[in-house]
């Protein structure tokens, strides 16, 4: 019975790889192999200049975000601060919003403060916005690493060194893997993002690839040029594959170690100023500009986006369900068969799909599915769900797998001795214990799917309005007030979702605690 359950899950994983991983790899390498002799023509001097510019922006953004993440992570995870959880929600919020919305909010703030947004239309402005967007990710990764340090190590160090030396000589070296992982992930996110430079009018590698594919439908040029980005991303990702495969920063649950807390009075001021200047003020400016031209502009924006809101909600909901379902089954299989060939192939495939830049993922899906015999997928919303699952199942799998690994093996051993099937063990024992992780996986999948733009803009079928795409396509020909109003609506809807899920999480957390006590 146990083998039958594992076999069925294995068949599902093979189907998952055929639908999600194979199209990306086949499309990518078929174009590359057919154009090996023309690399020097496509990768010309102009392309290399754009590539170096993109690498410089990604490197600087990753460095500044990681440094900010060290500071924020230390304050929130290693010092005693009031309202820590609420502050974390505020700080993490930029991760749940489309980068395009954040760029518009900062444009409005700069215009309000300085009368012009010219400072943002530069590489420095681009790096600044990316740093604001991805510092919360660095804070999450590094802050989680701070909590994994055994307090006894730090306390022993404090017997010999001052607090500052303990942090630099002991604590930071212990979390160097997390620091480097933060840099790698942010570098990959930045080098593959195109909506912010497109909005600011800054030409980088991704905007050129998007233009060549969407405007001129130059498939060969787009794939060959994008292959360089893929190689860079995969090289960096696989340099940290062990740490990222375990993904300890995606664990849901209480830590086993006692956490050493430090005294840092200035931390409160730094955190409050960060929330004020980098979250509150930009969105206050966005709100002000959305209504500055009167309620008519806001009403017009709402009418323009009405159908797209419902479509985006439906796609995000079913996308999150699909992502979570795949994450559950893959996590269950990997937790039981971690050393098997299929587990390793799946783990690497999830890492690669996560690393492939969004635009490139969209291009490969177009090349593979845009065929007459696959039109039942390509011309429907199914292609969008496939894209969501490909991009975000890595996160879902790691969240659920880490939660499964925290369950004592004795629970399952007792059930197996009693003759209970493995499928019933998961339903009756594992599922209730990891339900919080499953719920978190659904929330992350929903919000990321709702705001996804890079892949979706290349694959969405004709006649299907999607909020992020409609805002992106309408904004260039809209007034500043209308652009702000549309992005405010997107921001407000995301805020409502986050608050709703937060309140629902509180209810679920109380229910799971009651279940555990029983």
C-alpha cells in the first residue's frame, strides 16, 4: 500500500516535469543549438554593453539590499522591539506588490517633493528602487539565519569580546551562507526584472529582449541573448544549491534554539524611519496623486480595470491552488525519497525554473505551446496557470517540505506499525500538522501570481484582461494622475488581500494550537 502511494506521487511528479520543465529546456536548447554559429553576430558590442549595464545594476542592487537586510534583520530578529510582527508585515509588503507599482509610487513622491522625477530616470534611481523592493527579502533570509544561531555560542563570545566584536567576529561569519544566498537571489530577481527600467525609460538587457520578442517577434535574437542571462542565473544559483535546496529561510514554525537578544536602542528609530520614508511616504504620494485630478479620474481608472480585477483574482486563486497542490505532493515525495534520482531531478528542475528570468520563461513557453495541436492550452487561461506553477512551485515545495521535516519520525512509525496506509498517515497526521505551512504557501502563491507581469505579458491569451498587464500597457499613454490611480487600485487590492490573509492566519493559528492541545 505504501509503495502504491509513492508510485502514484512519482507518476504525478513525472507529469509535472513534462508540463513545466521540459517545455522550458527544449525551447531554450533547441534555439541555442540551431544558432551556435551566429552567436558572434547576435551578441554584438551593443548587446554586451547592455549586459554589462544590467550586471552592474543587479550587483549594486544586491549589495545594497543585502547590507540593508543585515541591519533590518538584526534589529527585528536579534533585538527586543515592540510591534515586531506588524513592522515585519510593513517591511515585507514591497515583496507582494508589483515592482511597477512601487516605481510609480516613488515617481509621485519625487514629483511631490522636488517637482520632478528626473533623479529616478538614471541607473542610480533604478538601483535605489530595486534596493527598496528587495531589502525585505534580504531581511527575511538573514533574519532567519540570525535566529538559527545557538545563543550559547554568542554568550561564550561575550565573555571574551565586546558586543561589536562578537557580531563581526562570530555572528556574521556564522551567517555568511545566508548573506551570500541573499545576494544571489536578489541578483537573479533584479537582472530578470524589466517593468521598472521600462517605466523609467532605462535601456537594459531585459528591456531589449522584451522589445525584440514582443515588437519584432525576433525569437532567435531573444533566446540567444537571453541564454547569457540564464547561464549567469543558473551559475549563481547552483553555487548556492545546497543552501537554497534546504531553503531554511522558508521554514514555518518555532525555532528550536534559544535566541540571544542584543541591546540596540537606535534600532527602534531606524526601523520607524525606514517604514516612514520607504513605505508610508511613497504610498501617501501615490494616494494623493491618484485623487489630485478629481474623483472622475479615479472612477475612470476603476472602470478601465474592473474586468481585469476579477480575472486576476480568479487566475491567482486557481494558480495558488495549483502551486500549493504541486508543492504538497513534491514535498511529500522528496521528504521520503530525498536520495532518489527523481527527487534530485525534480529539486534541480525547480531551482532552474525559479532561476530562469520571467521574460525568458514566457518566451520558452510561447515557443513550445504556440502550435496548432497545443492550441487548447496556448489560447486559454491554462497557459497562465502553467506559468505560475513553473515559477513559484519552488517556494511552495520548500515551505511545505521544511514543515514536514519538523514532524517527529516516531509519529509516522507508530502509524505504520498499526497498519495505517501512507496516504491516510498524510491525511490524518501530517496534513493537520503542516496545515499552517500549506496555508502560507497558498498565500504566497496567490499574491505572487496576482502581481506577476514578466512571464504573463508574453503568454496571456487574447481577450483575457489581467490587472498587472492592463496597467503596464495603459500607463505609457495615460496622464500621470490616471497612471497613479490605476496603480493605487492595484496597491489597495493587494493590501486588502494581505490584511484578509493575515486575519485568516490568526484564526487558523488559534485553531491549530487548539488542535495541538487536544
